[in-house]
């Protein structure tokens, strides 16, 4: 593996498997450093979109994408054959949970099986997909070994947890320190040599440590969000504003980190990753009570939101059934178009089941399919807001005009503290 950036630009071809929220920004990061990149994705819809220069990822704009395509630094397809030309391959495929909350490793296994068919001496394979501790060595290495090549001698295998934060403009992909954990010491070195070409800081360790570091990061968040969600319910019963409590506590310059309540957990990491750890822990007969309890609290938040809305409508003499309710924000977090695991979907499902008439608006999500229906974002207007019996703020996108919404809605249930600056002016806003 070349040791300097200029040499790397001329000699290294890389492959990216999985062109989603992790893989596509990574592909462009390599392209922008002068690498030749082959991107592979099983979704023909994504491949067609990319070939037209149309990005479906908020953090990748069309101009940057077209620039890489026009210079032929980036080629995309659904075929693994071109990856035989790559010195390094990064695997960025989904690792969801099954309905039983066990890890679904099928996408990773499929990618590894396909790579094993084109694997050659000297290649560096880096798994970015979140997995349970030990998976890189115990699951992926044997699959790649079907090629007849030996890991650590003929090819090099490492785990490097993705740390993408969609919509975060403060930290670009290159700015976030990159953990690299090799199956062997030489694997760590080879993978670090590759990633040092595009990341400002690379930290090396063993693959199991790297795998668990990723799970620790998101389990830490899930547990603390569960704690603050529970305290939000307690504070309401006590007649205390939890948001003010958090603001007060975070003035302490040490020993406290603020987390905020909300309608539930969403996204591709926090609701899922802790279960990769708890599942593996069970194989060691280890208990993960904090993870289980946090999930119980966080999973009940959409139910709590619907119950609160029902109570608020009841206070006005209106049943939930037949009421017109608009959900503002379907994406799981502010200023992104990602609806994976979004609590807003659970809220819509619960409200629909109870007979409410649901509409939604999201400037980042024009349409989506859910509950065997095709949903379309409704343009916000004075007339539409006035027609609603309740407006639920599920996602606090920064381009919403909260003053306009508060002025025209009859009733607002704010799950994100989005109306903090205007709540004193309006009596129609209730807070989570």
C-alpha cells in the first residue's frame, strides 16, 4: 500500500459496496482525493439515479456527484466484477434487526460471498457496517477465506465503524476521527494506510475492540435518551418543565452531558446498534439490563405522544376518532430525508388505527409508502393549518416557520421543544 497521498492518487483504485448514507459520501471522498472508485449497489433504482447524476442523499449534492462521474473517477453498477481491479474495498451495507431483534447479517454475508469470488492477493477489505463483536473475524474472514487466500498474509481484513451523522454540517466525513480495527496487526496497518489518504485522523486497534466501540457509542446515546424520556414523563406528573431542567443542568461545566426527550428513537443506528451488543452478550450469558430498559422506555414514546394528543383533544370535547391531525416532520431527525425507524411513522400508524384523519408535511420527504398507502406531503398553508384539530411537531426541521404555524393552528403538540422562543405568546401549544 502506498505510503503518501500523491502516490495513492495515481495507483489506488477502491471499491465501495453499498451506496447509501455511508457508502456514497465515502465514494465521493475518495474521488475528491483523486482515486478511481467503483461503486456497487444491489438497488437498480439507486444505480440509475446515480448514473443520471441525481443524488438521493442529503449530504451529497448533484454538482459534486456529477463532477466525479464526468471525470470518470466514479463508476457505479450492480456488478461486483469491477471490484477485482480495486486494491481496497469498503463494505457499507445495511445491518438491520429481524422482528425478533436479532442481528440480520444477510446483507453483509451476501457482500462477503460476492467479494470472495473476485478477491486477489494484496487486497484490503474494510467492513463499515455495524456488526456484533467478533463478527469480522468469526463470520466475514471465513467467507473471504473460501477464495483460498489467507487473511493477514494474502489479503487484509479490518472493521472500521461508520460515524456518519446525516445533516450535520459541522463535521464532514473527513473531519471525524476514523477507528480501524484489523483482524491482525498487519491488517490494521494496511487498512490504516488506505484510510489515512482521506481521513485526518485514524486510530488503530483490534477488530473486536473497534466493533464494540461503535456499539458503545450508540448504546450510550440510547440509554441516556431512555433516561431523559423517562424523566420527561416523571417531570410532567410533577408539573415541571423538563426542557428548563435540562437547560439548567447543562450550565454545569463538568460531569453532565445534555440529552433531550422526544417522540421516540429513529435512524439507522441508535434504535438498532444496542441490540447487536445485547444479542452477543447473551451468548456469553451476560445481562444487559440497561439496554433492555432503555428500549422499553424509548419504544413507548410514540404511544405516549398519541395518548397525550387524545387527552388534549378530549379536553376540547373532541374524540380522537375522526379528528384531523397533521404531523409535521416524517424524517427521524432535523434537516434530513431519512425516515428509517422514524417515530413519526409509529405515531401515524397508531393514530390511523384509532380512526384519526392524518395528513403530513415534510420539506425533505415529499412522499413515502406506509401501511399499504402512498402518503404525499401537503403544502403548509393558513387554510390547511386552520382545518386541523391538532398539529404534532414530530421533527423540528430548521426551515419551519414556527410563528406562522402557531398563529394558524388550533392546537399544537410539540415533541421537540421547537416552539421554545414563541410559546409564551400562544396558548394553543402543549409540550412533551
